[in-house]
C-alpha cells in the first residue's frame, strides 16, 4: 500500500470536526489493539510453512556455507539408510507442504548465500539460500538491482526459482527468464551445471520444479541497473482494467513496474480497480539514495488488518488507497521499492492465518474471470482481504509453466481460522475458482494449498504427467519428495 502517515491522516479528514473522525479513528484504534499477537514458533522437531495449517514432524539440517557438498552427501546417505525422504526448504513461504514431507530430513539452505557480481556481464552468482533482501543489499552499492522477483524480499532465491515466481515487472516473463545457469546436486550426488544448452531439460524442470530434482547450490542471474522511479496511479472500473493497463503501461516505454488492486469492499465488490505504475526518471539518476531498511507503519498496518471481517474496514481501506495508496512520488529507487518484507502485513493472530491463491488468464478473459469470481466468492465463508493484479509475459524456459502467452494474474488473499475445518471449507471454493480459470484458457498457481484435484492439475498443466515421469528419470529412488509430489505425482 505504501501509505505515509501524513497521507493516511489526511485521508481520514484531519481538520474536519471530531465527530466525523470518531468512526474511522475508533475503528483503526480497535484494529491496532487487536493486532498485538505474535506467531508462535513450531515445537522442536516440527516445521510449518507460511499457511501455518500443518505442523509436520521433520528433522531439519542447516547446510553449512563451507563444506556444503560434503554435508549434503552425508545427508543423502543418512536419508537412504533410514528410508527417509529429503525435502528442501529456504524461507518456507509456500503454503501446501512443498518444502516438507512427513518424516523427512529437511535441507535448510539458508547458509548457502555467497554472492559475486560479474559487472561486465551484469550477472550475479548467488547461493540458493540467500534472501532477496540480502541480494538487494549486496547489489545496491554496485548500482544494480534484481531483474525479476516477487513482491516481497523475504523469500529465498532458490525457493523463488523452485516456484518460478513473477512480480511487478510487467514487461518480463517469470524469473526463469533471468536465470543464466544453475548448479545443482542430484540424488546420486553428482553436481551438474545446467542452462539453456547444457542439460537443458533439467534446467527447465528445476525452475518451477519445487525442489523435486535436487538441491540447487547457486544460480547465475541477470541483473539490471538500479534507477529512480516516479509513481502514477489511476482509478477504473475493474472490467476496464486491461484496457487501462494497455494504454497507461504497455504503451509507455518508461514504465518499469506496475500492479493493480481490485476492491473487496462489499459496496464495490470486484467492480473497482486501481492501477499503479512506476516509471524511470532519467533526470534523477545522478543521485540515487542508498537502500535503507523498510520501516513498518503502524497506521498502514492498522488500515490493512482492520479490514478483517469488517465491511466498514474494507471500504475505509479502499477509500484511503483510492486517494493515496501506492503513490510513492518521485525519487524512490527500484531497490527500495523491491525491498519490502512480507512481515509488514502478515497475520500475527495465532488463531488465524492468511492464505494466498493465484489465477492466470489471457487478457481477453480477465473481465470474465472477475465476473465468475463475483458469483463464486460470496457463496463461501472465507474472508477475502485483498486482490492484487499482476502481469507476466510468455514463459519459454520452465517445464511446468503457467504462462503459455501473456497473462494477467489475480492474486487473492484470504483470512481464515487456523483450523482443519476452515481449511476444508476452502476446498470447494478453490476447486470452483480453478475450474473457472481453466475454462477461460487460464491456469492456477501451484505453491499454495493442495486443494485442486489431480484431474484439475492435469487439465491446467497438460505437461504434468511428463514432468512426473522426468522426475523418476532424474531421481529414480524418489529421494526428493514433498507433499506436492505425494499428492499429485507419487502414483
């Protein structure tokens, strides 16, 4: 949202009579008071992912930065001797057990984070366990930035490649397009280099392969110049969002990043949209400020978390965002925009959790998918907090790809009780939305809850069967496993 305290207060009408302020101020005060919890750590010997819906018994091993390959070989031998699988975890931001399996030895890659930049080639070599925040901090004094990454900087490089993420970079394919090569340790202990010419199939399988083919040691990523951007924002009817995007973003070569929001307020449910675009400002490039830590805004967080289970809160948030949200003004660096941790808005309530879903459709199907969502979502009890719109170009690099052409993505964030029953209630909702996306020539994103049926996976990803067959070729003993594989690929 990126709303400054001054802008937020202005949007509440500071300077107006106190009676007019009582309701919004009181609402935000209550929201801030309720938002005092903290996320409990899982018990020793257990792990959780970002969903916090499954606590799984595992044995986690942090792989050291020195002697990495020897340590991995020892873990592989230990797993085989004990008849246990290997699961691979970075920042654990997936939501469906993609980084764990029951009884697994979990390889924690967080210490594998060495970096070096080839400035002549504009290629960064980085360990798979590095967080994007660490990458940005390394690149910033060198005048470089990340080419493609997701909206938050707290994810790991390896995890992002494993999910083949995309972000606000509207004119780019997913992250696969920015990878030059990978070094990966296979199940038999060999370390191989893979790129678009050497071991090409493995390159395509690993990116978007959710850790099922081996442990990525390091990656070569193409980087771009850091730059100063200015932001512009437009309001529109949601059904006209694609046309607005084409006119304001696609047709303007100065625009570097863009994203949209769709209203979830009951008064405007999925009918109004905001588009924010960040454009390069060449005249400002001589003095790019250094990257600084992103500070949490208490009032901004109260505005967001205050929309939970509150139609009034959702409408208040939409009014504030419509007036001021996303407008960073001039002179904000690309690195500063990208360096936002997920913790700024995460659900701290130990009794609740936030769940993501994402659906991709061609531009011509965007309004139709919104129409279907307006019919489907009100039938279910899940509390929809946010809908973000992003775009991604055709992916020619990954095997289990979700973008066979230019796609618009609708990212849905739900708040639900942290219970098995609430998770079960999400199943029919998810399956209806998956069917809607598929029927419109689209797909759904795979890093989230495993609620889609195997038949839906096969329809959305016709290459899935070949993907799992290739898994058995590269890992015949099925050493690398996770819940995603166990549900869709084990039979």
